[in-house]
């Protein structure tokens, strides 16, 4: 009888030890492994960030158009994405300066009449609580000329930085990726000067050619000579600024 109890106790101890060993083995699925480095985000978040970045650029482009009496300030948020107070103040100063640059950098300086800005090819990466949006800006600013009209167009690669502040996405910074670009809707760029007009060309008349003497003492006749035509002055081409080009139509 004592022998049976001893065998039962040994079996119970072995069973308990097996349970403890199994409890210590935790299988972690591979899908729960945290990724390292920047990661992508979902489509909805990409659309939110792109809308906030595009709105900021659109406000600056519209400030160039003379017809708009005053550019609209940047809203406090766009599609749930906040604009940091520091960036909002810098944007307001940019709008004020761009309103004084409302003429095309071509001969005569005609005023801008319409503008349009798009952001295409947006990609977003996430690194912790930081989000980086890279996109290409396409902007066209039109102006009127006596011959019809023209447009200044630009294609610029830009980067926008977002952060999670108090649980909300916030736009905190913006940079130009293209090193040689001089965007027309950035107030910090040097304003290109219009080309200088060609100097006037004077028509020169050759001295009169005396007629051969007739020997009768009469004054020699002067044969008139037609003035040489004035050469047409060269029409200077508009000077491009970085990625900015001018298309006259």
C-alpha cells in the first residue's frame, strides 16, 4: 500500500514539472515582431498629410495673383492634421511677402492673373512618431500680354515633416529637395530680374555723293540716296530661374 502511494507521488511530480516547462515556452508569432527603420502608412493617412501640405503651397501660390485682394491665411488644421503655430506664423509672413511679387519675371513685368498648384507622387514613411512626406509640386502661374498671354511653370521636389503631438498629427516643417530649384512661390528665393531692353539703334545716312562736273559753272546736282534700313532689335528671351520656366503663348 505504501509502494502505490510512492509511485503516485512520483507521477504527480513529473506531471507538474512538465506543466511548468510548457508554461515557460511562449511562442511569439512572426507577425508580432516589431519592424526596424522607417515604415509605410495607410492610404487614408497619406491623403490627410498630402492635403495639409498641398493647402499650404496653394495659399502661397494664390498670393502671387493680383486679382486676389488678399491671400487666405493657412487654416489651423486640414483634414484633422494640425498646423504648428511656428509654421503658421512663418506662412503668414510668406503670404505678405509674396503679395508684393505679383508680376511675371519677363520683359514689361505683366501681372499674374491665375495660378494652380498640385502635388503628385506622394510617398509617406513613418519612423516612430515622425512622418515624412515626399512629393513633386507642379505649379502654373499665368499672366496676360498684348499678344495673348503666357505662363510660368515649375516642377519642384518637396519634403514635409509631420509629428504626433498630444496624439494628433501636426505639420511641423517643409524643405525643397531639389538643390538648384528656385520656386516662384517661396518668398526666400531671389526674385529674377526681367531682361534688359535692347539699346536703340540709330539710322545712319551716308554723305551725299557729288555729281560729275558739267563744266558750265552750275552747281553740281546731288543725287539722293535711300537711308539704310534699321536692323530689328533682338528680343531677349526670358531668364529661367532654376526649375521655373516661362511659356509665352
